[in-house]
């Protein structure tokens, strides 16, 4: 009888061991640096020749490993607190954001246009492009605009690469921006808005707030006229809007004067994303 009891205990022990292993593997899998499936990653040979990327990769390995020990609920809370979709609906504030630059054919005119209207915006720049034209990023920043992180290579979708590579992309772009402006960025926008828990975890762990948007008029769409596109945008825009435009978009430069003038006449004020976040927090605190 006692002999049978021992067998039973042994079998139960092995079942628990098996279940425990499955849970651990699943948990580790989320942040695995050596996940064989996703290791097929888009690590192109030229990335490995790029000193900025290689140095960021080393740093990313140290950053990501401690995340494995964090519990999921804490992570989800942190990601939620560091993801921004729109500002307060109580104030007539709007943030213009320009992704994918700096582009030599567009960025200088964008900066001049914003200066002409005495407003500031936020530029989410791509690391490799910033390295080619650092003076453009310097110009944007010197004019009072904010510079945010839009990854080093603009890989899309970002969800298709492992977390360590997402971290590498963000760290490398952050380093490039800091080397140009002297200030480390703290706002991050994933290419194409592709976002999931892994990306949110990495961005949050690296000290970033992820910035999404409320309005995407499609300023790259050549099949539609600038006037129609601007009208659509003007009909939709509300308090606290974050408008997604592109440095180098087909309609960007053409739509801005009408957009800015009309919205200013409606009483809107243009601010950077950081200012929009601050104002929204002030509002939330005041209404408590
Ligand atoms: Zn982009």
C-alpha cells in the first residue's frame, strides 16, 4: 500500500514538474533573446557592419534580460501609463507630428513654415536618415520643435522582429538623436503604429512614452487632392488631437497653411506632444 502511495506521489511530482516547465518556457518565450523562430529576424548583414546598431545591440541585451523577471500585471500597468493616444478634450490644443524624416527636400521648408506661424511640432525621426542629414535634425530642434524616436531602420511591422531587436532599433535611434541635439529623446512612435505588449514593454523599459495619434489624413495618398484631404481632416479634428503627418509626404507642405490658419481661427493652439501630455496631466489633476 505504502509502495503504491510512493508511486502516486512520484507521478504527481512529475506532472507538476512538467506543468511548471511549460509555464516557464511560455513566459521566457515572450522575451527570449534566442528564440529560434524569430531569430530568422531581419538582421541584415549590413546591420552588423553598422557601429551604431552593433553598439545598441550590446546594450539591448542588458536591458531586455531583467524584464523576464517582471510580472505581467505590473508590466501591463506600466505600458498603459506610458502610452499616449490623445490630449485632454477640455482644452483647445492640438499636436502636429511629422514622421519618417529628416528629408532634405521637405524638412527645411517644414521648419520655416512652422516658424512663419509661430508654432512648434514634434518630429519622429529615423536614425539612419538623421545620420545622413544631422543638420536638419539640429535645425528642427533649434527652432523649438521636439524630436522623438521613430527607430533606427524603420522596420515594418515592428512586431515581426524579436524584442531584443526592437530594443536595438530604439536604443540606436535614441543615441543618434542625443548625439545631434545633446538631449536624449523620451517620446517613441513605432513605425506604422504597429504596437503590442512586447514593443510596449521594451519602449517603457527604455524610459519612453509611446505616442499614437487621433488623426491620420493620409498625406502620402497621391490619389486624392490636397483640398479634399484637408477638408476631411478639418471635419474630424477635436480638442487634444494628435495629427499624424509625414516629413516628405505628398500633401504635407501644401495642406499645412490652410490647416493651421483654419484651426487657429477656430481657437486652437498648436503645441508639441510633450506640452500636450503636460497640459493633459494638469487638467486631470485639477479635475480631481
Ligand atoms: Zn513611419
